[in-house]
């Protein structure tokens, strides 16, 4: 739900919940830095164009 694609080629992945951009997927960055799965993960709602 909080994942975003950015326009920056050097940092194409972003996290709206934590407010950062990175080269890696945000979930991988959070797991590496904290040692735990992301606590702000929310699945995207189902259906056409849900969550946009």
C-alpha cells in the first residue's frame, strides 16, 4: 500500500510510510536495517484501480 515507483533512476523504489527512496525494494531495506519485517506493511486493496 505504501510502495511507490519514483522518477529517479538511482533510487527507483520508495516508501510513503517511512518517507525514503532506495535502489532496493523498501521491504528489503527495512528488514536489513531492523532485522524484522516491515511493521507498516498493508496489502493493496483488491479490485481495479484500488488504492490509486
